[in-house]
């Protein structure tokens, strides 16, 4: 049995009742892709999973129960508190030029991105997707949500809590980044070059729920040596 690995300073919530005191709004949504991902992970020997969302103990336990080794890394957390030139305190987010995924190549069988990409502008999202491709094993899966409606651009950040393979609780929480980026299908294809869409659904609220699979390396064609028979006249 594997325990989770935490990569950032954050409060780990292992008690669902404690989180509800911080919640502004909560709703239960059906998940069409989580059962597919769970089934695949359960068939792998000791799969590694990277969870990039808000750290929720129940989510970590969900993947641990599937036999996974889980790393939790909330990338929407500010890296540190900084003092600006004007003397005002603010938060410093890793920019697009920073190496955000500090893991070796081909480390993970699955990455749970939740709605992380919604909060990244294109200039930051595409390099991050390429880095994500780097740390994933061939055939690895990314689970991600993408906003598809302009009316949702200013909805706040959410915490996602897995209730079962078919149900995920969406909890609205306060966050510094509240402006979402609405990516078109073509933009997602270009962003996730090196991936293919494994499964995609549009939820009732218009959110696209997707599994993106890292393409397997192209097979090297087998070259059959050409043998020329030479007949000798005697």
C-alpha cells in the first residue's frame, strides 16, 4: 500500500466535514470518465498518479485503494508571498518560463489535472502541456475539465472531491485566479500535441470532461532483407 507524496506546502484535508466549513457552494456531478480511468489503473502493476488539484485526502485514498502511488502537487497554490516594488504584499505564481513539473521523464501513468488549464493563458498552457507530455509514460492518461461557455469565465476556482467512481463533488472555493480561459476544440488539439482524445463528454453545465492519452511511439517498420538468388550456369 502506497502513501501519498506532497510536493508543496499546503493544508491537507483528510476530513470532509472540515472542508465544508470553507465551502461557498457545493454540487454533485456525474463523472463519465473517472470509471474508465479507475478501470485502467486497477489493471496496471503499481501505477503512479499525479494529482494537480487542491489536496483532498479522500481523492488520494481513492487512488491508493486502486493500488496507486500518488503524488499531490497543487499548482494553483502561490509559490510564495512576495513584496512588490510599491510595498504591497502579493502572491507570486510560477510563470510560463518556470519549470513547473519537476519530475523525471515518463514518471506517471495518470495525471489528474481537474480544471487547471482553465486558469492558464495560451502562452502558459501550451508549454505546460508539453512538459506534461514529458513526465507521462507512453499510453498515460490525463483527466481534465475544460470550460466551454463564456458565461463561466469568471466562476471561481473549485475543489473536486471524489465521492465514488461515478460521482464528483464540485466545491466552490475562494482563489486569486478567477478568470478562466475558454479554449476551443481546435486550440485543445494544438495544445495537446502528442496526445489523442481517449474519451470526451460534455456535462450538463457545459464543461468538457476529457481523458487525453499520450500517444505510443510509432513502431519501427521491420525491413526484410532482400535476397537475390544467383543461378550459376555450368
